[in-house]
């Protein structure tokens, strides 16, 4: 199947449907790079990986006018969570590393422009895909699954409804099954609209947040210095969604999205947590990137 850029897929899904953050002000806690020969962590830490930008978006897809948004364009991010008992890779970027020419030139695919492949950033942190214990996607949209096949040797954490949709005969929407096909045979921890304490000590928890897709999920990480961080995937796309309550036009289930958002907002309030909206430019401009980390 020919690769479609994700905005085209959004428009197709929207047409089909019609026919039928706040951030903390303190700077990120940036530690020294982890030594590649000794990547173990004494406490949880998060490495942040860049994978380009998405430009030329139509705010109407998200129920906004351009003047209502401080920043329209997106960044693409992925994260490695390192814990004393193992590692969790969360999301995999928009552009597969195999699409890069190796000469430093950017990759342009539709509205996506990427300048940094993911795996070298993972290596800079001291890890290879085979070192990753667990792998989780926030959801199946193609701007999050670019390098998912690289992590098929890890234990894949996925909601049953999400997996069912991903491996349906002809899944529709913002989806590129070829980018995650290897996960079909991966060792899998299947969840039924439930949370999962990844390492058993409450510091890294995958939380079920359906709505954007049938089995969307976020990850809450308790860090010793920064406090609790929620990696939000596409629970929100813009900080303005948190204050207006608006949801994109292409949600799988907008009512579910509102319930999931309310649940996470309560979690944030109860735990004095901060929310990292995965596509938000301002959030990630303030964060250190691999090989630095947040702890």
C-alpha cells in the first residue's frame, strides 16, 4: 500500500465522518549524559528524542481558528524511560530511520519534515533497540509508529481495542500498518481498558485513556527530582484544548476523550503532576534532549 502522509489520512477520515498544558515554570532537571557503557539508572529518568515537525496543519481539524492558537505546527517526539528494573520506549516517531539517506539531509514526507532519526538518539543515551524491555504506543496513528518495528523484541504493552483495530483486515484513517507489522508476533502484555504498573513499584504506569483512538494510553512517571510527569500522547494536541475543552474532529469517540481527559486532569491535580503534550512545541523546547535526560 502506498504511503500516505498523515494529514491526507486525517482529511479522508474527516470527510468519511461527515458523510456518516499547562507547563511548570521551573527549568527541566537536566543531568549529565549517561555513559554508553553503563546505561543503568539508579532511579527513573526520561530521555527525549526528536523526530521532526508537522507543518501546514489546518486548525479547523482541531476545532480552532488559527488566531486562537499560539502555535499551529507540531513537533514529533518519542521517549525512553529508564528504570532500575528495565526500560520502556514510548512511541516511535513519525519517520522510520530507514527513510533517512545518511547524508544529514532532512526527510520530507507530506507535511512531516524530519532531520533526526530516532535510533542514533537512542544510541547516544547508551541503548540499542534490543536493550528495550517494554514498548508502548500512545496510539496507532502513523506519526507515532514510524520505528515501531525496531522494538518487536521488547514486550509490547497495548490495549486490546487498539491491537484489534491495528490488525483489522483493512484499518482506516491515520495509519500505516507496515510501520508496526512486526509487533503482531511480539511478546505482548494485552490490557482491557486498564492501567499497568510497568515495573511494579508505581513509578511508571501506563494509563488507559481511550477516545482519540479505541485504546489510546498515556504514561505517568514519578521522577525523584522533577516530580510526576504525564507523557500525554495525543490526549491533547494543543495546550488550548485544556482550557477550551475542544476535541479534534477526527476522534474515534469524542465523549470517551472527554472522560479520559477528566480522569487525567484529576490525576494531575492529585499528584501535583505536569503534562507533556507530545506535539507541543513550547513544552519540548524547554526539555533537554538525548543524551541528556530528565530525572
